C-alpha cells in the first residue's frame, strides 16, 4: 500500500516539520536522531495512528523498532491492520 | 580541588572498568581517558586556552562526557547546550559568550550550520561522526596519538568551570557562571547525603545539558561508577529494559519521566530489584506516583529534592521523612544555609511563608555579562563580601523548619521538568505572519506538570490553525517550549497600563 507511506510522510511533514528544518528525511531515518519527534511527538503520532487507522498500540509496542522511521512505522501499521 | 581531578584519578585507578554504556557502545575508563586526551590535544592546538568558552551542543553521549573533561583540563569553560536548541538561541549563546569553540555532532548539522554562520567568534567546530577538516570544521579526533595530552597547570578553584544557560523572564537565556569551587561544593554536599558508591550503576535518562543530569555524569565518573546513558525516553519500555539489563542501582528522574514509566502496563513484571536510590527533582511528584514508586521499589531509598541551576541543589528530604511529610523538600543540605525572608529581606521564623534564600560556596558567581539580572538574584549577606542567592521561589516552613514549595515569583512555566519563559514563546509566535498579538501561560497538566498554552489574536483577514502555530514554534524553539494548545481570541484582556493581563487566562 504505497499511498499509506506517502500519507504517513505527509502527516509527519504537516505536523512536525517546518521551514529551514524541512530536510528530506529518508524512509529509514530515525525521527528521534533527526529531532523530528520527541517524546510528546511520539505520543501524538500514536494517538494519530489509533484515531486514523482504528488500531490500538500497546505499551510494549511503543518501541523504536515500530515507530522510529517511516519504514518502521509503515511496516508496523501494515502488521497491525493485517492482524 | 578542581572539578575534573576526581575523574582523572579514577582513570588511573580503574582503567579497565566500564565507565559508560550508551546503546551498543561500552567504554572503559582507560579508553575514556585516551579520548579526553585526544580532544584536549586538538582543542589546545586550535588555541583554546584557560578561561575560553567552549559550547557543547551534544546529545547524551560518550562524546559529551569526553568534551566536559577535555575542556576542563585545558582550564577552559564548558557550556552545555540542550540538543533540542534551535539555531537562533544557539547563535545567541555563541555570540554573547564570545565562544571560541563548538563541540557538536553530525546529526545536529541543520541547527549548528545555521548558527555558525552568524557566529564569527567560533574559530573551531569539532563534529562527532565526521572526519577531516574544512576551514573551521574539524572531525572528532580518534584516541591514541595524544599520550597524556595537554593541560592547564595554573588553574585554581576560583576559575570558571562552566556556564549553564537557564531561561530568563526577558526571553533571553541567562548563563549561570559556576567556578570549580562552586561545582565541587555542590557535588560534595549532594554526595554527603546521597552516598553514591563506586559499585553503583547510574542510569541517566535525563539530558546532561541541564544541571540535574550533568552532575550525574560528573559524579558517576568521578567516583568510578558505571554510567548508563539512555536516550530513548520517548520509549519508556526501553528505559525499563535498560534498568533491568544493566542492573541499574541509582536512577534520577523528574515527574514526567516517572509518570511515563509508572503508566506502563506490566511494569511489575520487570526485575528492578537492583535499584537502591531513586531521586526526584524539578517538580513535586504527585502523591499517587510517590506511593506507586514505593510499592514497586520497596528496597529503594526515594529522595525528593529541590534545586536550581544557580547553585545546583538546595534541599532534599531524607527518605525516612517521606511518610511524615510527603510534600516537603526537606531542610537544606550539608555545608549550606537556607532560610526564608520577607519582602524587606528580614529572616523569618519557622512557620512562615517567604522567599527562600541560600548561602554557601556552591552559589554561582553571577550571570554572564548580565549585571542587572545578577543583582536581582545575588544580594549582599551578613558576612562582608558574601553574596546570598535569592531564589525567587516562595516557600513555607512548618514549626520544625521543613520546607514546602508554594509558588514561583516570576512567570516561568515548568513543563516536563524544564523551565520555559513565556516571553520566549511569545516572541516566537509573534514572528509568525498573521499574528497580531499573543499571550502564553502555563496551565495545570497531569503528565507535564504545567502545559504551555497560547492565546493568539490574528490580524484582520488572517487565517491560522492551531497546528500552524505549534509547528512554527517547533521549528524555532526547543520542542518542550512549543504550546500544547492554542486558543484564538477576539481580544486579550489588558491591565490599566495597557499590558496584557495574564491572570485569568486559562
């Protein structure tokens, strides 16, 4: 579902990136290392996923492996929706 | 005594012991000493000397610890700058302090690149994660070739060790100047009641750019303990896993961090039995979290503490007092005196409410080139020549002198344990086209302590959404300073003199 990845990228751009910061982050780049998201940002991202895609993110799923790059986020979302 | 001497003694005594664990990196004291020597050699070669200011724009990392000790041994002054800082503030700090060198990392390039262009005073910028040289940009040096490395032999404890910037009500950061004596004194007082040990494993999830985190780096490495740097605070389960994996014995935190950890489902299932000291500062822990922590960690001593950058720490509550007076922050700490004064500066008896003042050799030398702000905080004491720190915080004491926080006298917001000057946020919002005027206040928030809230009046015809304002602030301010909510209003209430009246804005 390539359109979902583009939608996620757009969400990150629209909500967290502006102006001089608007670097073109790669699909595999860490949001945390590039300071695109901080702890509050990740909480907002998780709320967005839950509201938009009707999934529930458990505490133990709040890990960088699931959330800390566009690739990770997309794969996580696909797994959750398939489940 | 100089601030870096304990660390250097540890390196000689325990070269093979693990000093720092950061992600997959494990560095011994011997290795750390070699890295410090290499960086000191490079900075020396680049002309960094006694008294020069050197900014550390680094995340919690091995490089941060290396940078602190390399700068200190040259007799220069280190200035930790939060990795969340944006270009405008970084440039202000660099220029204002006539900073000679900047130590930073590749990931933060968009920010320092911009700031450096406005900071001709910076003659060297050493970048972790890069190599080679391009003008004043230099790669981080590899250890090995420097031998013992250079050091300043003339340094004494009256020299400045650090300048730590803190939010000022004017919206411009103020640099608290701390001498070697100030910092060693604070360290000794804290150590006298906390009793950290060489066999401790100290888990640090706090940023080392602020005083609370910074002292844990200094104390851990000075004692020869092992420091575990945990950067994934956004992922609380990772923090818990690291506490378990490394058998962490000492954990400093702030209420927001404890809230995130305690809210994890199944936290009881993790083996946290190694923890023997847990500390809280920056703001009071809510009762329910205090109780939860004690149930979860029955073996650990829990310290509630209070302090400020200007002198590091002022008070702690002995753990055995926690049941008797859970909301108190104690009665001061060893080798300092603190008491309450009225508006005329007169000492108040126990059972009063007033401003807390502090005297001791840990009190800062003043704010860097800010005489007016310095005079407001440091006032003459009874001993000729001595200056007393006026905290600006209102406390009450009970009959036995135990301190209870009442309020701040300024409008600084405390969110996520960090200070936010409303003026600084207002200045940022004001720069957004379409904004006519705005007011920023702190509102109570369960998770954050206080949340930053903005009231914005837009220009006629302008259209702005809440997210536009937040995103604009995220690009210009440290992320914790960006408003959590924005309300658009038709008008802002005014005082008779025409200033915006903030009381009542909620």
